[in-house]
């Protein structure tokens, strides 16, 4: 996923809700320069933004089952990194199921117009 500096981007994390499973915990973390930090956690007590620099800039849809995507606003260059969405469900027999999805986010200063990125070098005339 590519986002523009000072713009916003959505890091996708979707799943198919199943009967008999209740979402226990949703966790977003980011890995940058080989260290991992928790960004966001949703559990029975509500939503928690764990990293100060993301406060007021990140959100996860509340009322759309199956969508746990992370919206990041006012992107900053250090927001680039590998984002992992971890969802834990509890089934009716109390066993836990975990799913993880990792997406790489790259923040760029500006998006090049599409034409320039598709330009091929002109052939050499013999």
C-alpha cells in the first residue's frame, strides 16, 4: 500500500465473519527498523491507541463486521513500515483462533502522474 505524505491511507484487513465465533481482540502493530510496536488494540474494554504518535490519526471501522482495516490520516514519513493486523476469535467451545495479515506501507512525498511511471525508454535507432 502506498500513501502520500500528509494524506491518508487504509491498510486492509478483512475476514469473513463466521457463526459461533466472537471477536476477542484486534491488534495492529508496525515493524520498522527491525523493532515492532503495537499501534492499536480493540478488546472488550474498547479501543486503545497504544503509540502516542498515532493518537488522533488512526481508526478502525466499528460497525462493519469483517472489516478491521486501519485508516491512517495525516501520514508522516516514519509511518512507512510493515503493518500487521492480528485478530483473535473465541469459538463456542472456548478455543481461540488467530489470523494475521501483514501489509507493507510506503509513504511517499508525492505521487508521480501515472504517465511517467509507464514511460518506456525510447528504442535506440541503429
